[in-house]
C-alpha cells in the first residue's frame, strides 16, 4: 500500500470552512422557522376545523406565514417563539369561548 501523509486542511484547495458553517447556520434557521410555522398552521387549522372559528384560524395562519418570512429575513427566533405563544393562547381562548 502507498504511504499516505497527513491531510492538510489548512492548505487544501476548495476547503472553505466559513462558507460551510454559514450554510449550516442557514439550514438550521430554515429548519427551525419551518417547523414552528408548520406548528402554527396546524394550530390554526385545529381552531378552524375542530372548534369552528374560521376567522381566528385564518388570522393565525396568515400571521404564521408573515412571521415565518420575517424570521427567515432577519434571522431572529424571537418572532417565531412569540407567534407560537400567540397561536397557543388563541387555541385556548377559542376552546373555552
């Protein structure tokens, strides 16, 4: 077998670690925002389909899409958390009214 030396990552051509890390961060952000958006839309559909309050459901669904776009644009997770809390509170309010 041929004798192989140590791999030199610092001098290897085509090894762009900052670009890989930025791509990974973008993927994690997209996965998080997408998951929270799907949960918010499901809560909205539960409000409309199970409880029958379609105006509240449509409001939650539209806001979920807007907040998801805002979160992807800015990179902030706070807006997604706030929207999830609002959707959960809307579900509780509509369930007991």
